[in-house]
C-alpha cells in the first residue's frame, strides 16, 4: 500500500528560498547536509506545509500562510512547544527538530519536524484500501480512543499546565470566533448574527475538567500504520491546541463528520470518508466518547453547533484572504459557498434539535 502523501512544486507566491533555508538549517544541526529539495503538500488550508528532502532523508516544514492572519493564529513557537512537551507523554506526535524565530530567514517564524510515514485519509478511501463495515467501525473506535487519550494527558507532567486558560473557555471561544467572523465577513456570506446570538445565549456550564485539546482532530489529521491501517500512529497539525473544555474539542470534530444519511448538499461538502459503510454516525461517536472518557454529555447540540460555526469562521478567514488577493490557491474560490452551507446547517440543528 502506498503511503507517500502527494506533494508538488510550491504554489506561485508560496515558494521558499532553498539556498537561504539550507544555509540556516546546516548551522543549526549537522543532520541537515547536502542539497535541499523542497515540495509542498497539497492538503491543508491554514498553515503551509512543505516536504524537505536531502538525499534519502525527509523532514516536514510548517510556516504561517501569506497575507492577513488572525492576531493570535499561526503561532509556530507555540506549536513547536506543544510537540516538544508531548513527546514524553503522548506517543502520537511527530518529533520536532528545530524552530526558527528569525524572520530574516523566511520572513516569518517556522519549524521543522520529523516526517511520520503512513496513510492519511482524505475525502474518499484510497482505491487500494479495502475496509469492511466492521473495519470501518473499528477505525472509528480507534479515532475516539486517541482523542480520549489526549484529553487524559497529565498536563502537569507534560509541562503544559500554563498552555491555556481553561476557566471561562466556552465563553471566550464563542466571543472570539464571533468577533473573527465579523472581521473577516465578505458581502456574499450570511451575517450569522442570529446564530452568534444563539451561541451566546445557550452556553452550557463548564464540564469541570480542563484537558489538552487538539481543536482540529479528524481523519486527515491522523496518520495510519501502512501495515495495519486500523492503527493510528500519528496526530498532525497542532496549531490550535490548548487547554480547554474537551467537549468543545469533540464538537469541533463532529463538525467534519458527514454521515451517509446527511442531505445531498452536505455530502457535496464532505471532506472525509465518514460516510463509508460501517462508519459511525455522529451520535455513535458521541456515545463512544462518553463511554470511553467517563465524561457525561448533556447538551451535545450546543457543541455541534459551535463546531459548525467555528469551521465556518475558519473557512471565511481563508476565503477573505482569497477574495482580497492575498492567496492565489484556486481551491479557496468556493469557500464562500462552504461558509453559507455551514451556517445553514447550524441553524437547522438549532431549529430541529437533532444532529
């Protein structure tokens, strides 16, 4: 089974200066020797990710996107720190190698980490991966297992007790994402004011247990063992990790979960193979999480609606950069429609009381 993620020459306007980068890397660590070949991973819509090759050695470089960015987003030093800390207590992280805060090298902070070789699921299952319905369900169980394991990490032991402010987390998230949406809104997307008002008025009590949360945990951010594709061997994209309410993390994961019986328009926006035969439904995911975590879940609708809205804001921030000519990636051209769909979906959940 092929495990090589598709890369290509960097997109126009997103090229890296290979000579300057190679010179800087060689000064930091003697492992970086020889001519540097750079390609770009096609996936991802936030931070930019590149494959660095020197002979038969490979690393992954992460840097912020070009153009206007949210003030507190894309903190490469913070992402590097959480990966460094989790090495001792959570065996699914790529190993960070070197961090650069000198903006003269690339015009922004960046870091380099080891590459985890494995299989990453995208919109549809690969043609050479055959999962029975029972296999698909087992894989879902393992996905929930790893998220629960993350939420049970001892943050004191990991040295991450100051990695966020869990008190008032739900309120700050609702207020913060609402403000980001208003700042990034373009005229061709909904104003979402009623949706934001509902979120502000229906916040549940804090769950009472702070946890290290990923905030973008989903199939295409985990790496599967190529020899046993039901086994998760890595978790990627830690840029939004923090200390917070684990049920908010679960809600964000559910926002990506398009199941087989969802309406056609939602199927068209599907990004992951969560519709495949045997895959859990959203309700089954919630039930599995509650069973494995021991955490009672009383108002999953709020967390799901929040997850949908937050995903809409992320898409809108990216669409704003595209609409303003700050990125030339043509796949972002339809993100405005995606934002409208997510807002509509959130409103349907509010009105129907089902998810």
